[in-house]
């Protein structure tokens, strides 16, 4: 499954790794939008920065986004207001606005094409109307000039919508390519195919240990990897990994908005240059669905029902992480002496939030944090947020039990067929914390239902907190 943005995108050349022991100011782990923006901001300030990516630039979430840049984010604003104070919600909106403005200004300065569109959160059915009306009220109270619409010029069912004008959409890979070019122009370096497996402390420095046996020593390390690859902050226990799907359809109409339904089985619609429609949704918690392919087919059926003359050209999926209170985690990792920084929990709104995180982290390192950063760092957990943490971990516990039952059943004598893991020659146990993996029939991957780590058919790490490949099964091992 290749995304519209990754298909045909230029590759980013690699730099030679710094010599062992070579002094660096910052090592940034992850070359998505957060990682490259952080690298650029620090390189512009004159710091010696190396960005290290396990696969290639844009390989994970940024390369698989739908590319919407908006301050109206589905029903996200009403969610964060349920779990936090109004002042914290206002700080988040201010931070997101600054992130969006920075990103669009960067695109304008460096030839990245964007399209201005209204952002629309709509109710597909009467049961969703209350949630959309609530989002409309909250967005207005936070200073966003939303307008209410009873009818939209679209072919799919709806009963009301809140609309925020003058938002934007873009090709995420074009942004990353422009960022990478600017990183190099300002003296930063980019190293792909280099997985960081751990970070240790040596005096005042932090040492990033690479899978290839190479170490990078720096004053600071930034983890911009989606789920943090270090467990010190127990972020894996406070994040719910979510996977969603998207398809691109040729022959579609030009749209004047970017549309997102308010229901749990959401539908996201935008256009792209050249008469292309991008339709997304059908999300679920990673590794906790019987058939990922069924989610893709549901999305496909919905899209073709409303745009019957179109032709599918691409299908892909993306992963992001939900936090208990809806606010991203951006700050220091415990035990890092204030020198290991982390950003995660964007809840599928990474275009503005990635830049928000990059500006907060780079400002912290440079001693010039934005005014809103401290408010987000110091927010007090709301009881409802603590209840969400409990819910996340109840889901993990249920997955452990059902996974164990499934494994016993598949290995009982007399059950026909061998397990998929046996056929692939790997042990279907996650190398992060031992979760029993589920086969993803849409993408031919192993997905962990505990904390969202994902692996190829052959066991190589794709994403998530895991850093080690799956163990190979011996040829004579039982199925």
C-alpha cells in the first residue's frame, strides 16, 4: 500500500555519519515533519544537528497523512475542553495557529504548493449532530471564526456542519523534501537507514546507540518517532495507537472544503491537484480488528457509492497516537536530565501539531520557549483523563487475554493449518513487551495490539516503540 504522496516522490540523499566521538549539539531521531522541522530550527540557530531515520524520510506517519492543515480538527477541540481547562485549550489553539502559520509561510518561501480550503466538521446522521453543534460552540469560544451550515455542496449525507474558512491542504512529501534541502543548507545532516535502539548518558552528553554499532554523542537527543522508542516515561501506557486508511480516486471533482464526519467511523474527504479525491477513515486501534482489509473495503464502498465515475489509484494507511486528554505530549523524558526530548500524541492532526512540537522543543534547547509551551507542559491531569488511561490499559489487558487464548487454540493438536507466523518463519511475539501479534491482511504486516509496534512479513521493524526485529523461528520448530 503506497500513499499518493510517496509514490514517485524524490529520494533524499544521505550524509556520511559523523565520526565516532565527533561533537554534536543535538541528535534528532525520526525524519518526519516533527524531526525535520526541529532539525532545521536548531541548524538555523547554528547548532550542530544530525537527524537519524530508521527507514527513509517520510516513511511513517508524515508520508501517509491526508495532508490537511487546520485549526478545526474534527471534534478535537471539544474533547480537549472536556479534559482540560479553558486556558490550556486556548494555549493549544494559539500553539496550533503558530504551527500552521509557520508551516504555510515555509511552504510559500520554498515553493511548496498549497491549496486554501475551508475545514468542515459535519454530522452524517442526526445522532452526530449534537457533537458537531458542541464543537461549533467550543471553537467559537476559543476564538475561531466558525460558521454554521445546514447544507453543504457534497454528494454524501449530512445534517449540519461547522465550517472554518481559510485553512489549507498540501502534499506532505513536498514539504519534507523542502525541509531536508533547508536542513543541509544550514549545516544539518540527515542519515537514513540508521535505527537508533537506545540512548545512554555519558557525563553531560547523551549517546544515541545505532543498530549498526555506531554511536552519536550529543548534548541533547530528540525523539520524534511517533511512539517514543525509550520506555522511561511509560508513554506506551498512556498512548492508544490508532490506524486509519485512505484511498486516492482519479476523476473526482474539485472541492471547496476539507470534510470530516463526527462519527466514530469517520469519513475524511479532500481534493488534490489533477482531479484527485483523497478519502480517509475507517480507523481502529492497532492490532485489534479481525480484518484490516475489511476496513479498506468499507472505505472503498463508501467512496465509490458517492463518486461512481472515479478510479482508485492508491490505497494506504497511517498510524497515530491518542492521548488521554487530547493534548500532545511534548517535553522532557524522565531520567534524561532535561536533555532527552519527546513529542507524540498528535491524534491525526500532525501537520500543525508537528510544528508546534518542533517549536517547543527547539525553543527549550535554545532557551527561548514560546509563551504557550509552559502552559501545555504544566497542565494538570483531569480525572476524566485518568479514566482514559485506565481504559487504554484495560484494552491492553483484554488483548493479552484474547491473544493468549488465540495462540493456545491455534497450537492445539487437530487444528487444521499452521499459523501465519510459522509460514513466515518468525515468532509472532512483539519484541517490545511481548505482545502476541495479529496479522494485518491489508498490508501483510504483523501488528501488536498492545502498544502499536508493527513489523514486516519477515519481521523487520516498521514503527512503534519496538526497536528489535522479530525472532526467527527455527526450521524444525512446531507450528
